[in-house]
């Protein structure tokens, strides 16, 4: 029995191991630390997928910062978005005059990020940048600025480290490819 079967994860293949994720997240944190010195940084995490990435990223940024979260859900089928986005829980504070860094798990078609950037820019932040752990360039439908990127990946459906399939697998320490349907 291989490692995945033993964990009840048949149909999942490891794509990015935990050590590689943590190493890259630390690098991103250091880059952000040097870019945002002296600024009024607020990290805005996009729930739910960001929660582990946000937790690790913010602990690698050695600056005074604040954190807030936005909940979004997109109408679509099980594995792709329709582009119709809904904010399910909004920020708790205004962001006017602040240097906003949006923290996302994955930019796929780019529709969610596009919507969020449009929405957040109406709230008059001083600057807005995007940090995403993953990007699937092959699936991109609208161009989205990505200022900090963890990994570029092929057109595969990934799970783990916050990313879900039908709300499961978010707790995996690694990022895996979901290769078979387990409904
Ligand atoms: P968008 O297509 O860029 O708008 O991405 C919308 C959302 O779909 C992302 O924030 C993720 O929550 C989800 N998503 C896209 N691709 C994947 C994937 O491979 N695994 C898990 N969730 C995904």
C-alpha cells in the first residue's frame, strides 16, 4: 500500500511537498518584508482557501502589519468557476489609505481576483498588490496582475494546504493533484 492509500488518499498524487511549500513561503515573506518597509501593510486573505498560506506567510513577514479576511464564493460547477462572484463575508475595517496585499490560494481563470481588485479599489487603498501561492497560466481568462507568486502549475486540479475538493482535503500538509473522483 503506498503512502497516499495509507492516508485514505487514493486518487491523490503529491505535486508540491510540504518542505518545498514552506521554503517558498518563507522566500515570499522575506521579499514582502523588504518591499513593505515603512508602509501601512494590511494582508487581506481570501477565504477559505488562503487560511494555511496566510498563517505561514504572515509569520514570515517581519513588519508591523494587520490582517483581515474576505469570504468569497463563486457560482459554478464542482471544479471551475462561472465568474459570478459573491462576497460572503466582508472586511471588518476600512482600507482607505492602506497598502493592501491580497493573499489568495490560487489564481485559475483570474475572474475571482479581477472582481476582488475592482471591488477593493473602490475603497481607496493607497496601493493594492496580489500574492498568490499558485497560478495556472493555461486556464487564465482575464489578465490579472500577480506581484508575488509561489508556484506556477499546469492545468490540473489541486488540493491540500488550504485548497479543497468539495470542502475536503484542506488540511493536507502538501499540495496534491486530484486524479480521480471519489464521490
Ligand atoms: P478563478 O478561476 O481564478 O476565479 O479561481 C476561483 C477559485 O476557484 C479559487 O480561488 C479557488 O478557490 C478555486 N480553484 C481554482 N482552481 C482550483 C484547484 O485546482 N483546486 C482547488 N480550488 C481551485
